C-alpha cells in the first residue's frame, strides 16, 4: 500500500503533473476507502483539466464497479467543461483498451444503483460508449 500512500500525498500537490500521476496511480485502488474521495476530487480538479482527463481515463481503463461509480459521480456533479474532459478521458480509455468491455459491464451493474447521481452519471457514460462504438 505504499503506492497508495505516495499517490495520496501527491494528490494534493500544487503541480498538475503530480496530481495527474496520483490519479493514474490511484485508479486501480478505487475501492480503497482512503483513495475514493481523493479520486473524486481529482476527477473534478478545479485547476487543470489534464488532471480530470487523465484520472477519468485511468478509472475507465480499470473498469471496475468502484472505479466507474466514481466516474459517474463526477459526471453527475461536474460542470459542462469538466464533463467534456471526463468524456474525453473515457473515450481515450475506450480507444486504448479496444472496446467497452469492463466499462460497459460496470455501467450495466450501476444502472440499478440506489443513488440517483450514480444512475444519471452512468447513463451519460453509457451514451459516450454508444457514441464511440455505436453499441
């Protein structure tokens, strides 16, 4: 867990590059209680859209239910500019991974989530998948 501790420390850096790296490094640990709120904060980074994009891309590539839940919350809570960069990050991951696979499966699971914000965010992510792949 030293990777998580190190990335958690970098997530508060003044450097956008360090915050973006923290988002990429924390993405596989989206289910770790200490990492989840930090990842959500990085997805909605108010200072640099590169942090938003790279964190979204990393979480979408991981594609777990925990990772996609954080993406969905950010999509539901973000402003229009953040949503554009979240979408770009998700679509980058879709192209990098060669298909919707785990991301689409997690969206399917979360479509029944009890949280309205999660369901709204997942609906938008699913639309981005459809836009990218026509499925």
